[in-house]
């Protein structure tokens, strides 16, 4: 005669069967869910794929955090130091010899500072890729300011010297460039030239509302070879610009004209991309790094709101 199972044993066996059935149903449900997913979503269920995705998300988060930190530091520098990164206080007397001595005394410093500033670690997220960033703000005095940072590349050019000459031509005819860009009548008055590498001039222009704008600018330029010290052992062209703070011979007319200051730096360097064929010569690429600080002063004479808005195109 077959021994009858106890109630406890029967219930335990029934419970185990239900658990197995539950596992089977859960597995079936998971299978149905996977089938309903797109191939991309289904791939994410693979532990190896999921680990790669998690690592990529982590790297993206770190990169964004670093970019925000860099932006925060740049903003802090602007607020704390204004245009000190590229500006040198320049005061010129009425005596021509003294004026030239003043400009020549700061020339080498301006060129070195321009190079060091644009080649500082972290200045660009990736110097080998194009970059443009701007920061605009208004001072407590109502002056409109712009901080601009840029890196661009010119592949397949003839030579570094060729791009350098084009850059100098652009800045030696800056009044034409301003007229073409803004559509305003612009005049350049050359005050002095020293050895073809230091230029002191004033740029006068008028807005569409006939508001006069003036800038007093000094440019310092030089093309350095591989043998020159302090530039990483590579040839480079450096152009530094700055505004004159005070000029006893050619003073600003703030009661009649809106003052527009500009200071900045441009550095040209060259490199070659890897050759496509063994033994071949890679393509020449010239890299331009540029930093600029622009400041449009709050007019010291009455202007309409329309004129004030129009003047913002200068920055």
C-alpha cells in the first residue's frame, strides 16, 4: 500500500513547482521583452556592451565637467583681470624719440607674452581642432566688452611665410577691412613706423547714424626662425596689438567720439600631417591662434538708444 504524503510535504512540493513555473514565466517574459526591443536597445543588454556604454558616459561626463571648469576659470579671469592678459599700459609723450623708445621698450615683452599666452596648457581644448569661443559682458561703467579666443587651420598652403605675409597685409590695410565688414567709412592715420615691425596709427570711422568712433592702436610683429630661443624650437610669426592709453600728441576726443580699444595676439605656426605614402612628405598645415579683447567705451556724450544698439556691432 502506497504511503500518503503529509500535508506539509505536499505543500512544499507544490511551492517548489510554483517557483519553477514562476522562473519559467519570468524567463519567457524577458525573452518577449528582448524580441520587442530595437537591435540597438537589445545590444545594451549584453554585459560587455553595457560596460563600454558606461565607460563612454563616464568619459563624456568628465569631459563636460572639464570644459565647464575651463569656462569658469576663463570667466573668472575676465572678471578679475579684465584685459590684463594681453594689455600693456602705453603712454606716449609729444617727443618723437621718447615715443619710439617707449614702444621699442615693450616690443619684445609683447611678442613673448603673446606666444606664451596662446600656447599656455589648456588654452585650447584641442589645438589640432578648430575652436572659437566668446565671452561678452558689460562693465559697471556701461562699457561693452568682448573676449575672443580662436584657433583655425590652413591646410595645403605654400608656406608659413606666405600666410604670414597675408596676415600682415590684412592688418596693414585694416581700415579697408573695417569698411567692408561694417559698411562704414573708415580712415587710417599712420603716426609712426619703426623698422617695419612697430606701427602706431589711429582708425576713425562713422556709424550709420554718423556717430564717430576712434581707436589708437599699436602693432608689434616679427617672424621668428627655428634658431630663435623661447618659441619651442619652431618657426612662428607673432603679431601683438594693443591700444594706447594716453597720447599727449594725439589725445582721445571722448567728448566727441566713442573710444574703441582693442588688444590681442596672433601666433602662426606650421606642422605637417602624416604622409599618405611611405617616404612621402606630409601636407603642410599652418595653425593660427588668436586672442582678442575689445572694449567699446560708454559714450561720453548724448546718443540715442538706436545709436547705442548700432555701436554694439563693433565688438
